[in-house]
C-alpha cells in the first residue's frame, strides 16, 4: 500500500442537495489499515439536514481498501452467512416478488458473497447477476451457492460486464452508505437505466441508530460515509431522476441497526420534499450515548495498563478503539491484533501487526481484549475453548 494515497483529504458537498454549508458534529479518528487512513468528520448539512462524512481519504484509497481488505468475500461455508444477512435478503425479495416476473433481469451491485442473488434464484428468477469490488467475491459466490454470474469491480465498472439497459431491477443493498460520491454515482447509474426499470435500495436507518442495544459509534465505521433517514434518502434519489414506489423499515436482531428499504422507478423527474429532517438531533443523541458507553469501556481497559494484551478483531471497532487507547497511553502494552479474516492477516492496524488467531498460543500470559459488540460473548466462548488466556469484554 502506498501511504501517499491517504494523505490528501477530500472535502465534499452535501450529496442530497449540493450545499457546502454543514455543521461539524464528530471527529471520527480511525487507526490506519495497512497504511490507509480512513478517518473522517461527521457533519450535518445546514440546508437539508443530510448527515454525511467529510475530510475523507481519496477515492483511490477506498478502492484499494475494498479490493485488498474486504470482509465480504471471506465466507468459507454457509455457516458464515449470518441470520441478519438472510433476513435482509428475504425482506428485499418480499418487496420485489409482487412486481417482477421471474424472467426479469436482476443485477445486484455490491453483491458480497451472493446471499441475495441466491434468494432470487431459489424463487425462480432465471436472469440474475452480481458485481462486487472484493476480489474473491466471484469465487465465494460460486463455492457457497454455485452462482456463476458474479464479477469483480466498482459500481461504474458495471457496464463493462453487463448490458445495463436490459436490466429490469438493480439492487443496492448496504451499498449507498459506502459511496463517497453517491450522488454522481446514482446519477451515472440512472442515466444508464431504461425507462420503467427499478432500483431497490437498503441502508441503515438513521432513525433507528439509538435503538438499544447498539454498538457505540458503530455506524461510524471504516466504510460508512453517508447516514440516511427516509427523508434524505428520498431527497437524494429523487435528485437523480427516480420516483419512489414504496419504502419500509426492517427491524433486525439486537445489536444490529434496523434497515430502511426503498424501491424506486426511473420515470418523470420529481421534486423532493422540502421538509427539513431531524438528523442533527438524532445524531447528537447517538454521539452522546455512544461516548458514554465508550468511556465506560475505556475505564475497564485502564485496569490493564501494565498487563500484556492482544486485541481480538481488526474491524471498525478496533480502528476506533486504538486512537482512544493511544490518547490515554493505554496502547503501549498491546502486543498485536488477531483476526480470522485472511485478507487482513499480514497487514497492520496503526503500527500493530495483524495475525491469525493461532498466534495467541505463543503468549499465554496476555489478556485478550475482545474488540467487538454484538459477537463479544460468542467470541469469548470460542477463545476459551482454544486458549488459556483471560478474555476481557468491553460491554455489559
């Protein structure tokens, strides 16, 4: 990785209305991943209320990250597919079945390892394909679901692989929140959609960020740079020339942010609602409650100041945690980070090397900081079965 990719920061306008006036709410400092600094500042547009990240790394850095550090192309068996993934895919299918014939051409952009594509196929759809920036996505989709129609690439590379004008339904599930240039990306896609074709979108619902129990700052991840409510999602997509067909929320299991689903149709350009949404208030509460939870977790780690420790998990939670540890001088006793994702092993998080979990056995004296929220108890149980080290859980 060329560290210079992470140096120049990108200031971006509001993606929903184009305004450059915004109120800064939170400085999200993140540990670098393999030299890539994906830190950013969370702001709310003063004109329309859309919440988004600015002071971003350049697009080339994100493309490198998704290509080389992805967690979306590592599933080896169906056991790796979570209940939440299946539930989200089934809800998406439920929205589409009454509208589309099974011979309709479907393209899943950001398809991951193919969970949604598989649900379409099982339901009888005969023309379904996928695209994902993760380099191993085609192989994993083939291994898990015998799906052959997945290609590797970013959204704007889709026309190299597929005839976009022939697609009846485009799916963007858990994608829009990742796109630094989501307005121009959606405009680009809409221009290539045929009249009457549809776009299915799923994003984390900002209105539900504070539904307990929630991971502190969990939606301010390495990858999420847009934070949509129903109002701002509708404003963005109407701006690109789409018309709303239906919108709904999907409540998910504890610890997962509920999803906002919306189905749009390409047709006559419509005017977005001028109602100002409440993102600043919603995010202010989310930030305050997250800070309180994180402070309590850091108090636990202060007791380990003089003990050798290993961090389990090299994801967004750890990327947020490490700068806080450094600020309090609690990072000096951290030996390294372990993670089961082979795409991360051999890389670094800040200055800490990332190893496979087997490395723990070389340090039986070290305590293991379980750096996750939703899966902390399951991980601690698995660690206890394989290692003698004491695990430290950060949350009740």
